[in-house]
């Protein structure tokens, strides 16, 4: 029993497959065949994008899917080659390989193995929270940048021209020259393929447009001998299943590959988790991010061992599975078996696939990844998110994905530190007819209570923002139209107070007392007492002027005003200042 329990922890997908329900088989079979129909042309196209043979893309679509079916916690997620990971892989490997196709594949497999090892290590260290480290604006910017890079990179293939530029902006400037040198039979074929890709989904979504495009283009090449007209074909595809081999690790490039593998692991895991979480939420279940990290690691390791390249969660294939009623990870196993069958008996016809058709499929796949509408939403809600997304996108276009992500993450950290180091200090007011207290900026016409200033510091009070807090309180006092007699600080928003924060409160209390202003603390009484004990702070003056809630602090002020007004009416004498601020400790 202990062995089975341990096995279920390591392979959480095993038990659902062992206890597989026969009622799910018709749905999973249909979904699995549909996924294979989409995965085959996409895998070939992405392999060509990354500079590999078509069989390499198919290899990366077999064992990784099977392993994830046993090791993953998502019922819907389909693992396979992805546009962003392929583009990043090619950008890292191409300069190291220097045009040597053998080294290109060797380095790619080694990079995939290192990426899998990084994912497994992160799972062991329970770093699944890294999925939240790349903010969604960064992911959106990354996908937009990669999509634009892929689309511009396919222009030469669909025109039948030979580009020389390798960076986006230079490729953009080179486009007029490519158009002038276009090979018209290739252009005509590309237009026909684009028409199929455009109109097919409008008539039926039962058959994948990419599969139909590949079949039509292949038949045209075979029947009309398009290769004799100068149309490029992918050529013979190696038949048979891949051999399982340990990849070579060249010591002279291991350091550079390892650094890139860490970035690639973070990107493929984060983008995969976006897909896994969205489908899990849609279907009403949860996923375990730490186990997912391990599953992604195992999938990439077996991809490397089976002569494949880096894989991640594929949103298009996952959507196909979900749309066709896929219920379990049996979908992945069925799809993997279908692709294996193609490699065993059906690689001959693949040799007739025209390269321009693959370019058209990649352009349409990249087009669907583009999302500029979300930038408009970011502009309306949070400008900093827009800045992150745009910088990441242009960084990918100018410097490549890895450097762009490093830049964007660094910028995000700076923004986060700035936000934590400079929290807002809100002035609070009562709104007639509404319960609670509200930010004065949201209700500028609200009346304030003369003599009473209510403040909320929206963050912990610690060493790196203590001076900012003190300055904000002083500025808030200076803004008041009437003299302030009491400052009530809402402690609920302060999640932590360190020794520097307590010293700052004591210093602020002394500065305000010198101006005949009393500092009152509301909320977190027990926590504040504990903070004083933990920091071995001797001064309990502030503790004696604390209330459980803001409401009680305001009520005490109003009761005091009523008593003072009554005393003024009876004997015309104000209460001595020494008694005015002597507040009983509230518990």
C-alpha cells in the first residue's frame, strides 16, 4: 500500500488511468484523434521553424504526451511543441551551432534535457509559485513579440525568396526586396493555402484547417509536380519510432546552455500553467503547481531522450481536446498512438508537403496568438502593466526572448519594490448613508471631522518605507484646512511592523505631541502588543492609546467633544489639555 501511495504521489495521473471508466472512451477517442490531426501539421511546422526535420517535431509529440498523462494533474492539458519555446530554442541554438545542422540538433536536445532537469529541481524545491513570477502582461508581451517574429520570419518562405536578415526590424526593412524577388508559383500556392486556412473554419470546425491545408498542398505538389516548378518541399521524412539515447553535453557550451535552460524552463512552465489553470477553472477542478513542474520536467527529459526538443502546454491542442469532449488524459495517449502509427506506416506522403504551406500554417497560428486588445485594457486600468507588456514585446523583437524576459522581470521587480517601498497613505472619511470609511480621493466633497485626521497606510511598516510613512503623515496634516488635534492610524492595513517601524511610530508620536497632536492606533491591538514584546520595546505609551477599531476611536472623539461642549455650556471652562489626551487603554 505504501508503494502504491508513493507511486500515486509521483504519478498523480496513474490512478485515474488505472480506474478508467469505459463510458469516457468514446469521448476520449474522438478527442484524441482530433488532437493528433492538429498536432501532426503543427509539430512539423514548428520543427521547421526551429530548424529541425519534420520527424523531430513528431518525436517531441509522442513520449512527452504519454509521460504527462501519468505525471500531470491536469485532465485536459496537451503537451507538445509550442511557438514561443521553439522560437526561443532556435534563438539560443543558432548562434552556438554556427550553421552545423548536426550540432544544431545536438545542442537543442541538450538544452531540452537541462530544461527538464531545472523543472524537476524546481519541483523538488517546491517552487511552483514561480508560475506567478512572470506577470501576465509579460507573458502577453512575450507571445505578441514571438508571434510577430515568427510571422515576419515566414515571409521569405511563402514568397519563395531567400532572406538574409535574422532580426525583426532588419527583416521588416528587407520585405520590399523579398517581394521583388518573389517566386510566383510559390506565391500562388501560398495564396491558395491561406484561402483554405481563412475560409475552412468559417464553414466547419470539425476538421482542422491546418490538416486540410497540408493535405491539399501535398496533393497539389504530387499531382502537378510542383517541385519541378521550383516550389520547395520538405523532402523524405525518416520512418519509424525514435531511439532512446542520452544526449551529448559539450562542456564548452554547457554554461551558456544552462543559463538559457533556466529561462526557458520558467517561460514554458509559466505559459503552460496559464493554459492548464484556465481549463481547470473552466472544468471545475484544481491543479498542483509543484507536481506540474515535475511533470513538465519529465516531459522535457523524455523528449530529449527520444530525440525531440522542448515542449510545454499547447493551448490550441488543449482547446481541441476540450471542444471534442475529452474527459481524461487518455486523450494524450490516443493522440500519441496515432502519431506513432503515422511514423511507422505513413511518412512517405509527408515528403510532398510544400514548405510554403508550412509557412502559411505558422503565420495563421501566430496570428491567433496575437492579443493587442488587452493592451487597451491595461491602458485603462493599470499603466504599469501596459509598460511591462510593451517593453517585453519590443524586447523580444529587438534582442530575443531570453534577454527580453530578463529585462521585463527586472523592470517588474523594480516596480514591485517601488510599490512596496512607497505604499499609499490614504486619508479616510465617513460617507452619509454608507457603512465604513472611504478614501477621501474617491469622495473629495465628503465632509471631514474637524480636528480628527483618519489615516490608512496601505502596507507593512518596515525599515525601507518607515521614513516615507512619517513624511506622508506630516504631509497629510499640513493639507488639513483646520488644526489637527488627533491622528488616528488604521493598523489593520499594516500587515507587519518591524523594530524600525516601532521606532518610527515612537518618533512620530513625539513630533506630533510637540505640536499638541495626539497619535491614536486603531486595530491590531493584540498584534501590536506582541510586536512590542518581540522587539523588546520599553515604551508602552502608544499601547495605552490604542482602540480595537476605527469606529471606537471615532466614537471616543465624538463623546469627548460632547463632554467638552457640555462643560463649556455649564461653567465656560475648557478641560485642561493634560486630561484631554489622557485616554484609557481600550481592550
